[in-house]
């Protein structure tokens, strides 16, 4: 009996202390790696779902690429319904999520949520979900153009981060393939989320081509202070979107599979593809836990939903009177 009462708090303490260390590292470095978010059968299920979803999208991507359709002046390729580029393609998120509940659970994974709640906030939700296949490239292409994306930061203006000490957004890459040095590693400059300036993308190789390539004389690995994230399938790279980051070339012999989810506070608007996924998953009864409902934008776990979406509205004025101009007589007083 006494063992049980000692063991349970000890485990909670350990989890709390790991979380505290992760948050401290994240504030200092702008990123953390959480290993083995997915493992064993759970990982295999998500990989199998990804395989089915990517096979479907790949047909369209390869067809368009073979015809040279939609290639812009700088060599990027676009097709409707999905996002395609010369070196990678993105799968419509629902096409992955509808395959297997393990894919939905990955977005709401208990090994990610405590960190996301501690950084983005208790009302965290999933904004964009990008399901991305990065193909291997030839050694010549890697040498000439670098990886599929150059050095950049996703967001520059982040007032909440400045004044409240937490980032507005945390982006999470969950890798579904092993990523070694030649497989398109995500790379970053630790601490660069604190820099005022952005990286100079005009001189470093990566994403581009044509005349845009002329000024890109430096290798991505020449960036001072950079580190590359080599990870095993199932692990995650989580970063403050102000962090300077890039993707190194993948002249290896395999695709890199990753699901890239941008987590935001509940009040930010989700993109249409995430809303479409939410509506379909809800209809299929898959948004069946409070955290899933919150992450997919249906209702926050924290109680009254001041940001209720029109589609969810039940006609009651209870939650959103303040948006209709109904004010309490004195600040802090209940509206009756
Ligand atoms: O795919 C990667 O390694 C990085 C993705 C990235 O740069 C981004 O999502 O902003």
C-alpha cells in the first residue's frame, strides 16, 4: 500500500520535471526533440496509413510532373487540391487522417500535448496539418540547389511571445521515416528565435532555381551555429516558429515522410483543409475525446467557447454575448 502511494506521485514528479526541462530548453534554444512519440504498433499503423495516402497523391504528382504541367518560372509545380512542388508533394490531410485512428491520435498525442499546452497554451489547437513526402534528389541537384527549402523563419511578428513569454505558434514535425544526414534533415540555429533579424535566404542554397539561384552561393551547412536533427522514425522536432530553420538536401535513397502540424491558440482561424478534416472526422465519430475536439477546433476544453464557430452555434446567446455588444454594468460583473 505504502509503495503504491509513493510510486504514483514519483512518476508524476518525473513527468513534471521532464516537461520543465523541455520548456526551459525550448525557451533557450527555440526547439526540442521528443523521441519515440510513436513507437511499435502505433508507429506501424501510421506508416501504413501514410503509405496508402501517399500512393494516391503520388499518381497525380507524377502525372503532372511528367507533363511539365504547372511549372512556374522558378521551377515549382502546382496542382489543384494538394500542394505540389518540384522536390516534394503534400497529401490532403483528411486522406491520411481518415485511414486510421492512430493518425488522428498522432495529432493529439499524449506525448506532445503537455508540451504544447505549456508553450502555446491550454487552449491549443491544430492549425495547418501538412502531410509531406520529400523525394530523394540527385547528388548534382543537391550540390547545385540544396534542399527543398532555404533558411527562413515562419513568423516574424510574435507579440504574445514578446510580452507573455510564450510563442504564438509551435510547429511539430513527426517523422515517419528514419532521417539520417543524407535524408533531408531539418536543421536550425539554436537560439535564433531570439534574434531580431531574419536569415539571409538570398545567399544560402535551398528552394528556388532559375535566376534565383545565381546569388545562392553558400551551402546551407555554412550557416554559423547550425545543427541538423538526425532522428528515428516516430520522433518529433518541435519549434518556435521564429526559429531560423531549413531542410538539408536528401541525396539518399529513400523518401522522407513527415507530418508537419502548426499548433496555435484556439482563437486563431484554422485553414479550410483542417476545418474540412474536422467536419469529416466529427461526422465519423472520431473526435471523441475533449482534447481531440479542442485540437480540431470544435470546442475548447476550458469551458465557455467565446469563439464558437457558426457551424457549431446552437442558437444560445450564453457564450458570445460580449461579441454582440452586451456589457456588464461594471467590469467583472456578471451579465444577467
Ligand atoms: O520539412 C522540414 O524539414 C522543415 C519544414 C519547414 O521549413 C516549415 O514547415 O516551415
